[in-house]
């Protein structure tokens, strides 16, 4: 498998914010979002057994598989091996591709109204939706409706986009909070790892 990086840190976003975790970042993505803040193109190759062995050397038993887009590479056999090793598996996905069965927590961060989401060809089970609030007039409700359908119990998080411009970020944060106050089924997600200065 093509592995961009592995590291141990605290989950910085969404439902598990503050949870110690082993991060497995897979290389590559099927989208080219202009606002992407992750350098995921480089990689080393590791076998599934090597991945499990490296993760098992660390104390956290919560693993976050992210990217890029992990669904491009993630296999059922790796999911099964990680479960056998005692891991709780969280996957962060853009939702455009199906995932293996048995993942404990699926975080879907849709980036646009892609055809795969609209046609139901992407991820089938979602535990939380983490939507970037762009400040460009896009309604988060429209972005998640193809995924949610009539689903209940899915946690909804709205995360202000980090533009790299401090003044613009303040405006987007203000507008994100205002939106949530008017749509209280949403909760605020912040990139706390950036605020703390950790990976």
C-alpha cells in the first residue's frame, strides 16, 4: 500500500476531538480541491502486516485512516487485521467511493455535490458528516442531503475553511457560527490540532 505518513497525535476534528489516535495517511486522492491543506502525494510502500505491526507498537488503539482519499486503497483484509489487533477504526473519506465493511466510525467530509454522491454510488454508511463552511454562499444542507437521505443519528459538524488568510478566516468563522445558531442540528468543528500546534 502507498503510505504518505504515520504518526500519533490527538484527533483534532469532529466527534472524537481530543482522542489519542494512531494516524495512517494513505497517498493519493480522486479529487483536486483547491483548498486542500494536506500534502498527501508522496509515499512509501508498506504491506498490510507492516502497517498493523507499526500501529501496534503505539499505545492508542484508535486508528484514523485518512488521506488523500483512503477508499482508493483501503482493503477489507486490512480492516480485518486491524480489528484482530484490537483497533477501533475511524476512516475519513470524501464519500465518493465505497468502503470495506465493518469500519467502526465513518467520517464523511463531502467536498462538493459530486455525481457519485447524488447517485448513491459512494459511501453507504456514515456516522458523522463534517462539512467545510466555505463562506461562498453554498448551503451545507444541500451538500449533505444526497448522503443523509432519511438517515437519523448522523452527527453533523460544520467546520470553517482555513484559507490561510487570518482576516478571511475570522469572517468565515463568524459566518459559520451564525449558520449553526440558525440551524442547531449542526455542531461546530474546529481544527484544534492547528490551534494547539500539534500534527
